[in-house]
C-alpha cells in the first residue's frame, strides 16, 4: 500500500499581516466627506488597536489646498499609514488635468509610507477629477468607493454628503478592504529594520504595509 503523500497545511504556507502594535500613527486628511461619518466610524476601530488617529480635514478644501502643506504635515505626524479623502469638491472642475501636479505632490510628500486614496462615493457625474486622481495617485493604493461599497449610502439633506449611517457603511467597506490588502510578513526577512548605523537613518518599517496594487487599479476606466 503506497504511503500517503504529506501535504503542508495551507495555513503553514501563508504568512499573516503583522499585528498592529499600540502607538502607530494613522494620518487621515480630507474635506467634508472625511467628516461625514467616515472618520467617525473609523475612530473606534483604530482606537481599539491603540492607534494614534490624526484627522486633519477641512471643509471646502481641494487637492490644491493640501499639496503645499502635506510635506510639513507628514513631517510633524510621522504617520505609519496615510488615508486621503480629497476630490469631492472638484467634481465640477473645468480643467481637472490641471490638478494632476497637486495629486502627485501630495503623494510624493508621503515619502513611500503606506497610503490609500479613498474616492468620494458619487452623487453626480464628475468632469474628470476622479480619473485624474486614479491615474496619478500611485504608489498609494486607490479605493474606488463606487465599485467597492456595495450598499446604498444614505445622504444628508443636501443629497451629497453621507449621513453618519452612510459614513459607517462607507467606512465598513473600506476597513474590510484595508485588512485584506495589508501585506503579510515576509518570511525571507524583507522589510525588517536594518542593523547598525543604517538603522538610525532608515524609515521605520510600517505594520500597515500594503500589498502592491493589482493590475488596472490606477488605469483609466473605459467608458
């Protein structure tokens, strides 16, 4: 009788994302959409992990508003993860491509830290800012709210901003996606802090490190 073939358990061959130690920093920048229930729903989840959650959101702000101050903000907060909610106030912009440099400047200021640009759930067709952000926000990951939030989002009386309940639906979808997209520990040791003198100048490895964007995440959508 042939000997049975030993199969390694699937769990043994898969690495899990690293635990999030208390004291990591999540910087969340945005406009009024960030404040419309979204950040409120994320706060208890991050607090439960011992995360320092720094929300910097301004109503009626734009990609151009934030591009000139992002570098200083990142330097002051030293975030392990950056979440960006911008673009909602630019849906009627007459020249969306002109805002591409601002998008790229925001991303460059994050300096390689894990980051996610979260699109606003649409309430009307935009003039192109969504595609400008999608195609210029790499290496940040792009969370396409219209595609990845599968439940209707209740809106406030203006029929634009989510209610608290709508923001919670939006945040729940984002949170589930974020956990799925966290990168596993590298069994070969990549991403570990360097030893010796190099450790003093190297950026700290982030437990919020994300998987690489899949093919097409930053490609323009076909009509």
